C-alpha cells in the first residue's frame, strides 16, 4: 500500500517532514535574512544613545512559560548593556523572575563590568504595581539587600533614591507589571523613557503606545530577539528561532500543496 494513502499515513509523513525541517536550523543555523522593524531599531538606538554613567532599570516581568519567547531578548539586551558605559539594576516583581536574571548571566560575558559597581540583581520586589510604585517613590525603603542577601550599601545604588535617578526602564513583559505599569510610575511623574520586550500576544497592546511616543521601542517575541541579535552583531537563539519558524512555515505550505494534489487526484478517479 502506498505510504501516501490513508489519513494516518499522510499525517505521519507531515509530522516527519516538519520534524526534519525544524531540526535542520537547530543543528546548522542558516541565518536567513531578517528585516529590522522600526520599533526594534528604536529600541537599539535608545540604548546606544544613553549618556555615559546612566542608570538603567531592567524588569523581568514574566514567568517560566514566557522564557521561550523572551530568552533571546533578555540575553542579547543584557549582553549589549554589559558593553555600554551604563549602570544596570536587574529586578522582578514576579516570583519566577530573579532566577531567570541569573540564568541570563550564565549566557553572557560581563567583560570588565564589576558586580555592585556597574550592575546588580536586587531580586524579587513583591506587590507588582505596588512594588514598582514603592521602588519609584523611595528605593531604599524596600531594597536593602541584593538577590543573594548581601547589603547594597557601598554599591552604586547609594546614588539611587527614587525614580528621578533612573534614566531608562526596560520592561520584559508577559502580563501584569509590564511597560504600562512603568509608564505610570516612572514615565508620567519623572519623564523616564520606557522600552518594552514583549511576548507575541502582548505586542498589539504595546504598539499604540509606541506610536503615540509613550514607549520608545519594542522587541516583539522571538523575532524581536533575532532582530536585536542582528543589530548587535551577536547572533544566538533568536536567529536560530526565526530559521526554525521559517522552515516550519515552509513545511506547512508544502503539506498543503501535497494534500491538495492528493485530494484532486483521488477526486479525479
């Protein structure tokens, strides 16, 4: 019996074909051309144009389920930050956020940056928007130790008292306490620019604020991570991910074509 006959055989062939197509770029990344969106380029330009000595707050507003979409963003942006003459505060109002901050550090090279002098992980800040507001109003009222339980006294955080001391916020988000929260608690009262790194379903809700100028730039899901990797000349999982998506889409198109050929052939008989 022909392997093309019967629904179950055809279904297995589709799965096998998709498996092979998806596996190819994982084992041998191709680096297919990726067009850079304006909001990705604005994200990049905003970071590059930050004055020397600026203090940037990076918020991990997501849980484990969003890591697949945001990993390439977090890693490529963190690596870029380590190359810029800025100071970086990493934090999260999500319980799962702080471990992913540390996982990000496992994937990057901090270079000459010194922990406590140039960057720091202050860990979990409870309360979501309430926590963000408290951080903006009186930083040291809720933060006295870092993620590891060590005192922040003597670090560059001695010069950070409220939102006016934060020059930029980067909000990686998949829901609550995202870029909208930081717009309200940092941009409105202090004029602090906000950047968003969002999962796919969040992006449509963020784009209007980019168009209105309230968000300075956006990274959109895996595609945004890939675009940022290209801009920073540091290809990684984002570029691989876009190759995988492209190959998967090609596989679906091929399956549709073959399915129609089989259908009309059988119908003709």
